[in-house]
């Protein structure tokens, strides 16, 4: 996706005013949304960290005077910088990186040098955008994995209330995201991937997709049944045990009683390995 950014000055100032007379004073909360953070590159972090903001408004956003603050997740250790003249078209993205303006890679639009300090590779960090006393957006990032950006779910239009929910963030996938530099994956300057990628007939193991290993006849053997518990009620203590004879995926497997008129229970995604592998050889399915 080609994004349109107007940059009159490719540097950042050290301070800003109260927002009343600067171009960013027209911004309202939610006009800008923090959508992606790349805090732990493969290799050294210097000059390779970046984050992305999205113009969620219906008009070009003048960002001159916008103050960007980076801190720990609890708001401590704050560092700030202020943008000079930058205009961001509606529906477009702006990528800002911890690199000098003259050394920017192709995926970074604005370099802020070391003004925001190092992003956090463990724990949580927080990025906030404000014009004067008005906070336009803020987002917390965490659960960082080396070489993978943290992305706001791309399945929906970016929203400044949605990005407050950590459940709406995920790590970039090596399968679906761009390898924008060797060993580093994300979508700088473009729409994020969907955090819940479902490919029919495939399983996502975190770094790659593979075909589902569905069980066939004899691959699962019922080995034990507890039909009448004495210590607790039947509804709490009935269970049966199944042994896997080879590596299989249980997702989509239906469990039912013969002659029962109720709908079968279907197991959610869960891998399982046979005896001799690194996971437990048996699964107990407890009645609910």
C-alpha cells in the first residue's frame, strides 16, 4: 500500500507549545491511532526501532507541534519529542524511527534519533500522542518477540479505543507479514495483518503454516472410563481417557455418546503428540 506523507522538515524539535497556535491544535482525540511498534530488532536495536501511526480522520492531519512521549508501561521514565512540519493524508500511515533523518531506511518516514530512548524488549512500554494538553492517542506495547513487530489487529479499521485492549494486539507472523529487513517482520507503512489468520486445512505453529494432522481410524484409542465417581457428583467427576498412537491435531474432533440426542462437543485447536515425544501421550476429556 502506497502511503502519502508530506514532510517539509525531516527533523524533530525538542519541545512544543500548548497546542493553541500550532497546526496540530485541530486534532481531536482518536484522529491519530498508534497501530504498530517494532521494539526488538534481530541484532542491535540502535537505529532500527520504529512505530507507526494512522490518520483515522477524514481530512489531512497537520502534525506540527505534536508531542510524542515514550515511557514504561506505568508512565515512569518518560522521554518526549515534538514533531516539526508533517502532514499525513487521511487513511494513511506514518512510520517514525529511532534513526537520524539523513540515515532513514526506506520504510521510515520520520527519524527522531535517540530522543525517545530505547524501546522496551521486556515488560511494557507506552507511546502517547498529544497536542498541548489534549491527548490524541496512547497505546501500551508488551509481549515483545525478537524480530517481530507488535501489531494492532488489522481485521478492523484502526481505532484509538480498540488499541487500549492488549487482546487486540499480536506479534507479526513470519508467514503473512513483510520481511522488511533480514530477520525482521512487520508491515511498516501498510495495513496490519489480521491477528486471527485462519487458513482452511492448515495449522499455525507460530512461525509457519502446516497441514492439519487429522486422526484416522485407530489413531485414537479409548483406554479408560470413569462412569460412576464416588467422591463427587457425576456431573463433576465423569471422564474418559484417550491415547494418541501418532502425532495428531485434535481441533475439529467431535466427542459424543452413542444414541445421545444432544449435539456433539467439538474440541478447539489443540496439538497432541504420541508417546515418546515431548508432550503428554494422553488427553483426558472431562464431562461438562
